[in-house]
C-alpha cells in the first residue's frame, strides 16, 4: 500500500508543474501554449452555454416566493458578464496564469453564493441550501478545467470548491436556528432541514477524489500531448531534410525501422549533375556558390515531385532520384524520363542564376534493393544494386559522348510501353562505359 500511496502522492505533487517545463525547443513550447490558449476560449464558450441555460430555466420556472428577492438573476448576469469579458480577452491574447486562477475562484464563489441564496428565495432555514442539486455544478466547473490539459487549474478548481462548500457548511451549522441542527439519523436528514455531518464530509471527499483522479488523468494526457506535439514538430522539421514519401513511410511504419530492413523492387534511378560546378564554385564567393546551388535545387526539386520522384540524396551539385523504390510504381521508367525531359526543357524559363548551368542527367531502370542502412543512431533509406551503380556511371558518361541526357535502351523501351511519348530527336548509340568490358546500347535523350 505504501508504494501505491507514494505513486499517488508523486502524481498529485507534480500537478503544479507544467508538463512541458522540461527542456523542450521553444517552437514546441509555443505550439503547446497556443493549443492551451485555444482551450481557454472553448472553456468560456461552454460556461456561457451552461449558465445561459440556467438562466432560461430560471425564467421558465414559477417564482417560489413572490415576496422575496431572488439572487439567481444577479448571479447569472454577473457570471455571464465576467465570462463574456474573459472570452473576448482569451480570443485576442493569451490569458496570464493569475487571471485564469482568479476566474476559477470567481466561478466557484459565484456558484456558492447562488447555492447559499436558495434558502432565502424559498423562505427556508440555511441548511436547505445544502441539499440543492446545484451543488453538482462544482463538478462541472472542475471538469471544464480539464480542457486546458493543465492539472494545475483542475486542482485549483477542486480546492476552491472544497473550501467554499466547507465554509457554507460551517455557516449553516453556526447560524441556522433549527434545533437540533446536526443529526446522525439519515432519515431525519432527508426529511428535514437538519445537517448530517457524514453526508457533507462525503460530498467533500467526492469533490477531492474527483479532482485528484481528473488531475492525474490530465497530467498523463498532457504528457502524451506534449510528446505528440514534440514529435509532430520534429517530423515537420525532419521532413525538410528528406523526401516527403520517405518521411511518410517512416511515420506510417507498423514497426520501428531498423538497419538491414530491405525490399527488392523494380524501380528507376535518375542522376542529375551540373557540369563543371566544382571548378566554377572554386572561383566564387562561398555565399554566391551556395546561393547558386540553392537556386538550382529550388528549380529541380518541384519538378521531381511533380513526376512522382523521391530525392534519395543530394550529392553536392548532384541529385540522386528514385522512382518506384519507396512504393511500387508501374510507370517508374516513364516518370523518370519525363522528369529529365521536364528539367532540361524548363531550364530555359528559369529566372535565377541556375538558368545558365550545364545540367546533365541519366536514368536506368531495373531491380534495386530499397531499405535502411546505418546503425542505431543514424539511419538512412536508400537504394543499392547494379542499377544504381550503372545509372551513376551513365550520368558521368554524358561528358564522354558529349550529351546532356542518356538512358539505356531497355529503360527507354520500358518507358515507352508505360506511356512515355518519347523524344523525336532521340537516337541510339553503342558505347562502352568506364571499366565496362562490353558496350551498351544507349539512347541519347538530349
């Protein structure tokens, strides 16, 4: 039992600290706080709806004692006015903690005053108010505070409810003229205006237990929300450093990705490179060289995505692109050739400095192994196999034969069968790649 009690005590103790008080990036904290601010607007809207309904019920009910002045309209008007002011404030800016605490306490105080006023409205002893079902609204006010996913506010609402109800019980016992005021008989308690101490203690225990359970639940939920926001934010940032399909594959994987996981697929690999960029960049200011490379990648990447390609990696001024590796693509070859055609054709319309670059590319289709490589701390999805190696060599072969774009005959024929329109000026050549003994039948695309 002592172990269980310790766990509960630690959980309750931690409710006063924000779940994201640990060392988190500022952008993550900002995202969580923004969500909390929106939650406060939701709290105020629900409070308006609840007490507007109470006001309608009051107007629809006959006056119990026409000679007494009811406090109900006053309390409801004050509550609606304060809640509306809080709603307008929360909709425009983040509410500071002190204002939220003040709002919570004021809500509970107004509810307690409303319950206290019932004995005057109905012309009964003060103990009459202790039996009003409106007491259940304490649980509503406490529950509303769970919408912010911050256990501190739940605990504050629960503590305020316990204090206010205790003060109301003390007031009744001390000031009520009924004799005897306190009874130990349950039937007498239910059929008269006496006070059963055990019943009032039971109500307080219920409020305390409800608050504790809700606070622990909110604390745990906020921990999950914090982790989810942190991971979501990290995923958004990481997706900028990898292909979107790769990020989606990692996110949707049924199991944790491990090095060595792989699958064999028929895919197409496209290499894009800039001729003479190393020499050009060596004579440029570093900032200008990086700006030129950034402009080139800014133009090329959207074209790749438009043709269902995935950036496998940036190789300095080169780009390795795959089609049909992450997921099966029955038009991988066609998409690869359309992509290189689009890049070379659209370059004349680019407006940045990359327009004057000498871009070359080569595509090769065939079986590849797609999977994760690396170790436990650094993984990377990539493709390996002879198709990948030949595509890289074929791209370099552009310089040997004086072309801008090449592919092998098999890739070209496969692309045509998949709907590729072909190039009217495409021609076939036989050539031997570096460190290749046999010549290959190639197609010059540009």
